[in-house]
């Protein structure tokens, strides 16, 4: 029941926000309240969840179209619970940011954000392929509109590219969903049916590769991350991208064990290519958003390496890293948004020197940046280390690429930190640009505190992401 | 009690850093300085309790592991937050927190009046915590955590004056070069996880004999990579001279006394692994020998007072690498300790001079400071004598021990190292006294007369007391290991790491005679050159090559940075923009156009979606037909 509540509550809240003719601030405040209550619901779910139990929990299953084997089936596993946790927290921060930034057409905007949240939770919890497909698609519609209406100057181009890429992925996935259902006689993911059809697997894999995105399916990424409102970019990179990881694990590995194993070499190579390629482009991107966008691509490559390492180290690392990267990438995007609002640009050349006289901004940017570059001791380091160790099982070369990724991450992230904070003030940085205000700190600090907590105790996620019985099922 | 002391030692500086950060502007700058100093001395107290407790324990039981909780876990693999207290780590704890406490105290005077004093002290406390984590860690992953965090603190403190572009560049360079070391270290750990299933020191050392030669060599190479980067040994040394952009107490603490010697600690701590990979261990000694010579020569042509001392640091760490590489572990740690005393002392007296001259670091503008700053002069002289290995001063005992061990090691490698170490002794005498004479002797230069701040004296008491304490330590600190007479220090370390080479008393004293003679020759040559107004290195070509640090920076720039940057730009121009980003421009434009013609009221967006849905139906039909 609780799962259904987690899905339906934000959607219901979206309807309320859309319908009630309230003033702007009240509408946005209501949306934030709903997002915070969603966090509360998630905490309730955690308290009721038994992490040692590998079966589906807190779920609901109702037959829907019995003749076709379609059901409404939702529920949590350990790893999906953590992914949803990162999502609800990031959404609360993003909606808070939108409130603070005062987005135009407030009712529509917040209704769409809440709808998106509901769709994300549904994607992470769906246990029926058609339901999963519907939720996966439902995420896209609010995203198209959020980018297309509230985006920057080139929002049209960004949206069209985004639509075409994701639709292409979705179509392939729809074909695969149907083919899976027809060949296996059920759409249920809990029935334990597996398929060894490579083509059906590929349909899913490409859809997830676009969503993540993996190299070379990332054509939509630079424009979308640059043109979207900054909190939408945060949600895209922090949360929406992780549905691909969820899909790779829940559907790719669990329903297609053989094809996933057969094609793991190809996917690992693409993931590694994306890790290096994204890092190199991040290193020379001319604007902060570009750096974070490409670094996000690099990180998704890294996490995918963890998934296809096919061992407990890699999988646990992938989930830990998904959670940590979600939190840190959302923090970075929101911080870039705060810098953009002060300076009107995120061009690296035009910024700088903001450390002087702005202690809060300095501290927050440093903490977020240093966690982003996976300084040893941080949650991101713990995740990367597990992935690096797990990947060794598939070949030492993958571990070396992950290690290279750590060095490259240091290079491009230090560039971001220095671009904002160091040396003499850039031409876009005016004296009047203030330090972060309490309202802004209240948006970013919770994310950073969670990250610091996770750095003190990363085992809380890594040891509970998969119950032993689940792993035994997934791993060859 | 013993182990509680160790935990207090670890956590007190962390508490200090957190307190200063949280308090922000609510506390005065002075209070922040007091919090930082006090917590570091609390850590020293904890270390002392742990040390004495260990001292009182029976010989066989001086190895205590204490676990707090499981930090990281996945399947059967788990890493705990645990500390290992043994004779080696307790010694390191005393050095780190003791010298650290003195330097933080000194900072109080040195940094007084800086805009961002609170941030400085928060970073210093963070550093002390990280360094203690590094030496107290009970497993290799926790060591890597401390390893990375000291690098982080070093980055923050080198770039402390963040408005200076050189400082920021130096900080980034230090971080990235250390990240390379972190990465090789992490890879070595990955290998160990798969080969031994654990990362605890004791577990790994038990299994090390069962590993294949290739595996052990690779693991040892990975560890060595980390050690070389952190300790600024050739070929990953170029970041250290640039790191002198940071405040002088930072150079004293991080880039002389503690962090840069972490590589030596790792070589000693992981000695069972290196002994199983003798080629790699020899490589460590060879790299150390090369570094001690090259850095010693480059130090002869530097004009910046701090850079001379920085190159000297590289050179002295080279000695420690030689010691650890041939298995004279006790002497490696012994030299680490005496070096911490006299090198911190040299940096701190240099800091007093720089302070006195209003921030000037160029020794060409200095001179004749002896009369103006008698106490500083005396302290510097003590440091110089210890560094040059003049008898009874601390450096004499530790350095000669290393040189004698190389002789005792014998063979082609041992004798080569012995020769290099002796040449190094000569170089040390040369660059040390070149610096000493240029700065302190002769007539006061015009610059000095103009800038010397009379009312300033030689600095506040918070600076002079630590300098005084370190002067005493640099003088008598070596008396804990007198060959053949009284060697408690070495016996203490030997309990944890048994040396594989030990010089006889004859070898010891014969070596000392040669080494001291060479040191004195260095002193005399430096003096003659100074009296004659000459430099020690003549010939503009040689000078230029040395001044450019043998063009290693330029080589790295050409070999790694530029290609990476060029590759990145090329990828953006030739792949990302034309192929990936613009791939859909035409399709997108076309779709919009078609859409616009069909129904102007709707947006192109919805139409694209509709078209896509239509496609999907087609695909579905195809699928159904194909599957049936």
C-alpha cells in the first residue's frame, strides 16, 4: 500500500496544485509541502522495510487485464528504496529552488514537477513491464514541457532533440515490452520469467542507454542540460538518469541474464568510452553547466560499469554511487543556478573570485565540489572504489579506466571550483553579488549534510542495497 | 586507557575543525586559533597516553586493533573504521601531533591579521586529523582515506591565498599529481581485495607469501606510485616546489614535517609486501637516490628561500626512501622524525625572516640578518647544522645511519646507493650553507635596511616559543639512537618492522667520518664562494637547465596536459558538435516545419510526439507479426 501511496500522493498533489486558484507563492509553497510530505512517506517506508528480506515489500498487486497477463504491481526492493530516497530528496530541493526562483506560470510548473515525481517513483517501483513502460513514458511528457516552456533561449531545439532521442528509445522499448509479453505470456516482472532473446534485450538496453545517457547515445544531453531550468537539469541528471540504471538491473540483468552476460563486453566498453569521453569534454567545456552535464555523463558510464561488473561489489557500488551522485549532482546544478542568478552567465571565463567576502558560498561550493570529485573518504569515493573493485572481475582494464576516471574527475572538478571561487573576480562578477542567503542555504545544505552522513557511513546503502537472496538470483 | 588515548588523538583535531567551521563568524579569529592549537595539543596528549600505555605493555602484545564500526560493506567484503596501535603508529602519532601542535601554535602569530584566519585554522585542524587517520589506520582503505584527505587539506592550504593565480595553479597541480598516486594506490588495493579478500594490514601480510610474483610486484608498484606522488619523489615531484605558494607554516607542517613523509611511512608499514617484491623495493631506493641527488643540485640555484628548503625536503625524503628501500626501516622512521624537527625549524625561521622583511622571499635581497635577528639566526643555524649532518645535531645520527646501512647492504646496488648518499651529504652542506651565508652573513643589504621592521622584533611569543622548542629538539632529538651505545628508538620501531639490513658499529663510525667530512667540505666551499661573491654553480647553460628543474614541468606539459587539452578540444570540435549535437538539427527543423504546416495552433512539440506515437504503432505491428 505504501508504494501506491508514494506514487499517487504526488500525482494527486499535482492535480490539487493545478486546479486550486491560489496565489503564486502559496501554490509553490503547497508544492514544496507536498514534496516534503513525500519525503516523510519515504521515511515511513524505510522504517517498515526489512532489508534482509530479498522479496518484494510494501507492494500491491492487482490483476488488471488478466487475459493479457497485465497487472498493476508495484513494490520495493532494497536498491529501489534507496533510489527512490535520493529522488524524493532531490525533488524537494528542486521544487524548493523553483519556489525561491519564482517560476512563471506557477501552477502549471509545479503541477508538472509533482507529476514528474510521481512518474519517477512509479518507474522505480513498477513490477509489471507495461506499467513500467507507462511510467517511463509519463516521465517524459512533463520533462518535454518543462524544458520547452521554461527553458533558456534555445529551448525549442533542446526539446526537439530530447524528444526525438527519447522517443526513439521508448519505441524500441515498447517493441521489446510487447515482444517480451507475447513470448513469455506475461508482463509481470515478479513471475521470474527470463528471456534469452538478444534482440528484445537490445531494445531495452538502447532505451536505457539513451536515458542514462551512455556514449554515443548522449546527443540530447548538452542542449537539454544547458537549456533546461536549472532545477530541472538537476532532476534530469540526479534522478531521471538513474531510472536507466534501475532498468539495467531490474529488467536487463534479472529478466535477460544470458543476453546481458553475452553483451556485457559491448556495454562495458561503451560505458568506459562514455566515462573517458565525458570527462575529457567536461575538462574543456566553456561553461559550468557544460562541465556538470558531461561529468554527469561520465558518472553514468561509471555506474553502468558497476552494474555490468556482474558481482556484488559492482552492483552495491552502482547503487551507492547512484544515490551519492544524485545528491551531489543536484547540489552542483542548484549551486550553478545560484551563481547564474548572480552573474547572469555560467561561462567559465566570465566568473571567478567569488570566494572573497562570501564564506557561505565558498564553503558550500567546496564541499559539493570535493565530494563530486570523489575525494577519498567521501560517499562518492566509496562508490567508485566498490565499482573499481567490482569491475576487476570482468577485466583489469576496466578497473584501470575507472582509476583514470578518478584523475580526470579531479581535473575537471577543480576547474569548476576555481572558476567560481578563485583568482580575481571575473567580468560577470559584480561587487553587489551577495553571499548565499539563508533560503538558498536551506536548499543545498540538507543535500550536503546527507552526503556527509553517507560519507561517514556508506555501508548503510552498500550493505542493504541487495539482500543476499536477490544477489544470488541476479548474478550468474 | 591506551586505546582511548589513540582515539582521542585521532578525533580531537576533527572536533576542532568542525567546531571552527560551525562557529563561523560567531567566534573571533583568535578563538579559532586557540581552538585549533588546543585540540592539536589534546591530540598530542592522547598520543602520549597511547605511547606510554604501549610502553608499559609486554613486548609481544604491542599491537592493538580497535574497531569502531563497519564503514563500507559489500557482500563478504567489509572495511571497518579501525585503528592499529603499535610501536610504529604510536611514534608517528607523537611526531604528527607534536610537531603539528607547535606549528599550529606558530601560525597564531604568523597568520595574525589575515582576512580569513578562521578558515585557515579549520583547514589546519582538518589536516592534522587526516594525517593522524593516515598513520593510525588499521587497514589499507582507511590509509587511502587519510591519504586522500591530507592531499585535500594540502590543496586547500596551498591555495589558501586564492586570489593569487600562482597559488591556485599550484594547488590544483598538487591535487592532480596526488590523485595519480591515489589512483595507483587504489588499483593496488583492488588487486589485494581479489587476491587476499581483505584489506587489513595483518590479514594482507599473512597472505602475502601465497601470492604470485606478478601480483605482488603489481601491488607493490601501485603502492610505490602512491608513495612517490605523495612524497614528491622523481618522477612525480614537480608539485612540491610550487606548493611553496602556501603560507609558510603550511610548508613547515605539510610540505616538510608530515604529509610528504607519508610515502616513507607507507613503504615501512607495507614492508612485508615490498619484501615479497624485492625488485620494486630496490626501485624505491633507486628513485630515492636519484631524487636526493637531483633535488640537491637544483637547490643550489634557487633564489627563493622557501624553494631552497623545499628542494632540500625532497632530497632528504630521498634518503628516507633509500633507507626504506634497502630495509633499514628503523632509520627511515628515525630520519623522518629528526627531519620533522629540523626542517620544520628551518621553515619556521624562514617564516620569521619573511615576516620581518614584509613578505620578501628572494634571498638576493637578503643578507646580514645575523645582527638584526640574533635569536632567529641561532635557530636557523641549529637547523642548518642538523640538516648538514654535523655531529651531535639530530640529523647527524639519522642520516649517517642510512648511509651506513647502504654500505652494509653491499652489492652493486648497496654501494651505488652509498656513493649517492655520500655525494648527497656534500650537496646538503653546499646548499644549506649557501642559504645560510646569503641570508644571515655579510653586511645588511639595502633592502634589509629599508624593510626590516625594528618595532616588529623577531615576532610574537607564539612564534618564538615553538621555534625555541624545535631548536632544542633539532639539537638533541637524535640522541635516542647512538650506534652501539644506546638505541632505544630503533629497538622500538624494530618490534613492528624487523629491519633486513643492519650496519656494524665500525661501518657506522667509519661512514660518519666520511659523511661529516663531506658536509664540512660543503660548508667550506659555500663559505669560500660567499666570501668571493660567487655562486656555487657556474656556467649559464647548466644554471638554466637547473633553474627549469631539468625541464620536467615542461615535459609533462607537452606530454600530458597539452595532449589531453587538445584531445578534449578536438573531440568537442570534430565529434561532439558536428556529429552528436547537430545530428538532429535538420530532422528537428524539418519536423517543426511539417508540423507548422499541418496545424499552426499546436506547438511543434506535441506534433513530434504524435508522429512518434504513430511510428510506435507501426513498430508494434511489425513486432507482433515477427513474433507470431
